[in-house]
């Protein structure tokens, strides 16, 4: 408890420091445009490709038959993989022992963190990677979900509702145990980024894109289509799962310029706060090599005020003038970097 309080006092101090810094950084870009347009601002239409939600998708009925994946001697079933109070641990030698909150959660509301975020915090396009994010950052996010300051744009998908319910029910001890566990893991590079006009035909398996086994192609348009390379292994919670993200032609160069220079006042060079390699500084998170769908949702949520946690005010001016296509390009470029 005292540990957590200490951490939070530290965070508050950092927040005010950075607030002062951000004030300077954004002064010349004319951040204050006034709020006179608030009344006529149309309801934002969220980028559906980043907030995939197909509640009508029928998940195959799970069973107890033994399943195996390459590189592991373990055996788990689809019932194990679909149980949100259990984590199929295919590669226990790859990581430290999970604390109870990560491995089993606590009924009724704290579902096992490792079930959705995987045993090694590798996550997936529909949630978030957690491996290697600092403990201070992770604690702050859980407190922001708990207080309601961090919410979600787009449809209220089952996964985000369960995430919020978990955070609201977590004790301080559980928050610290989970944060320390994920912070100590090494983030893995697991996304291959390909610029393309045309992509394999897809369907939405409830929360994420899957390549249509019948084959065929479809135009990409102004989307990012991020898919697990092997959907069965991914859904069985294999932490070694790999992903491919198809991004529009030209988006990587555009994203790189925005990230590195701020694009002449569109935004600020990300390294000023996220560190030279973008791998984070204290409570400011790593943004390199993360899921581009996840990054897109965060930029959009900051811009539209649904993500407004203790340190979120520092990101708000960064995204204020970014168009959706700017955000897409930044998300695409960041995914190419080593996490
Ligand atoms: C039912 C699935 C599910 C479970 C269980 C779950 N999460 Fe999440 N988590 C999510 C989703 C979905 C997001 C948000 C993704 C987004 O914003 O688009 C998320 C986001 C997060 C974030 C924000 C990451 C960041 O980079 O800011 C943290 C931290 C987090 N979860 C921690 C936990 C912890 C700790 C537990 C265990 C108590 C847990 N989660 C359990 C689905 C889940
Ligand atoms: C003025 C400092 C500052 C600048 C400049 C800045 N960021 Fe951030 N960023 C932050 C802080 C602080 C957070 C954590 C916010 C929170 O806790 O909600 C953050 C969070 C994020 C997140 C959420 C990550 C996660 O794990 O959920 C993303 C994505 C992000 N920033 C992208 C960017 C990009 C892209 C740029 C450059 C275009 C940028 N940031 C520039 C301070 C900054």
C-alpha cells in the first residue's frame, strides 16, 4: 500500500513537470483554438477498422480435446483457452512465474490478465501488449480505468467492458503484482508490416480480422488490416504468435516524418517525451513495435477525450490537429520499430 502511495506521489510530481514542459512545447503551435465550435462539432465517426466488433460472430463451441502447438510439450484444450479465469502457459520457461492475479484472476470480476494479454503480455490487436511497460505506467493506467478517467471510444466491446470491470475490482496489492510482473517481461517483436493496395480477403472474428480461408483479395483503402498469421495458435493463447499488418502505400514515410519531426506543427516529435528510441521514460510508455490497431485507438481516444487519465493531458495537444490519416500513418510506422 505505502509502496503504491509512494509511486503515485512520484507520478503527480512528474505530471506537473511535464505539464509545464508541454505548455512550452505547444505554445508556438497555437494549441488554444477556443471552444466556440463545440456546439456544432459533429459526432465523431470512429475508424471501424481499429474498433472491430462483430457481436453476431459465432465462436465455435469449445471442447476438452487435447490441443498442441509447435515448440511446446504442453497440452491444453479449447475450453482452457476460452476460460477467462485461466491462462494456457505454453512456454513456462520463457517467463517468470505468473502472480495469481495474472494466472487465475479472482472471481467474480477480476479475470486473469494473462488470458487476454497472454502469459507474456504479448497481447493482440484487440487488446494491448503489456510486456516491458514500466510499472509506474501500468499502475497509473489501472487506476485510470478504476476511476473512469480512461474509457473507450467506439462500440462498447465485451473485452473493454471486462477490462474496466477487472480494474474496478482490483485491490492495490493486485495492481502492484500485475504491474511488476508485466514490467519485468521483455517485449517481443511480433508484427510484420507490409504496404499494400490489395490485401487477402478478411472477415471479422468478433474482435479482430482473420484471413478468409476461402482465399481472394479485397482493396485495403485507408485502413490497417492487422491479423494473426495463425489464428488457431493465437486464440489458443500462444505467446509466440506472429502478426501481419497491411498498411496503405506511402503511410510508412508519412508516419516516419510525423513521428520524427511533428510534421511542421501537426504534432510534436514523439521522442521529446517518449525517449530517443520511443521506448518510454518513467510513466511515459513505450510506443515502438506495438499493435498498430491498438495505437490507433489510443490516439483517437486521446483526441476525443475518452482517454483522459492523469497523464493523458500531455497527449491531448499532440493529437489535437492530427487527422485520422495522420494517426493511421503514425500507427503504421511505429509498428515497424523494435519494441
Ligand atoms: C477480457 C479481456 C481482458 C482481461 C481479462 C484483461 N484485460 Fe487489460 N485490456 C483489455 C483490453 C481490450 C484493453 C484495451 C485496449 C484498447 O484500449 O483498445 C486492455 C488494456 C489494458 C491496459 C492498458 C495498456 C496500455 O498500454 O496502456 C492495461 C495496463 C491492462 N489492460 C492491464 C490488465 C491487467 C493487469 C489485467 C488483469 C487484472 C487485465 N488487463 C485483464 C482486455 C483485457
Ligand atoms: C508532451 C509529451 C508527449 C509527446 C510530445 C508525445 N507523447 Fe505520447 N504520451 C505521453 C504521455 C504522458 C502518455 C501517457 C498518457 C496516459 O497515461 O494516459 C503518452 C501515451 C501515448 C500512447 C499510449 C500508449 C499506450 O500504451 O497506451 C501513445 C500511442 C502515444 N503516446 C503516442 C505518441 C505519439 C505517436 C507521439 C508523437 C506524434 C507522442 N505520443 C508524443 C506524452 C507525450
